[in-house]
């Protein structure tokens, strides 16, 4: 996490984090998403990720 934090700082923070597409699994407890992160310096990072539903909230899965 320290490395990721350092990279975000170098890119002048996160300006926008947007979910462009989501596919929620049938059981309703996991989802696959396509997301875009726009940084303060204007750079954009598009990636895929997974979310877990915890209570009523969706949480990002970081590493496996």
C-alpha cells in the first residue's frame, strides 16, 4: 500500500474514480467491474477489478 500511495502522490492525487461497467454475480455478493481512475495530473488508468458485498457496501478486493 505504501508503494501505491507514493504513486498516487506523484500523480497529484485521485481526481475521479468511475465504474464504467459492472457485472454482479448471480449470488449478489461479488461483482466484476471495469473502472477508470483520473489523477490530478490528467493521467487516466483503466483497469478491471473485483468487489465483494459486505453488508450493504461494496468493497474493493486488493490482491489475492
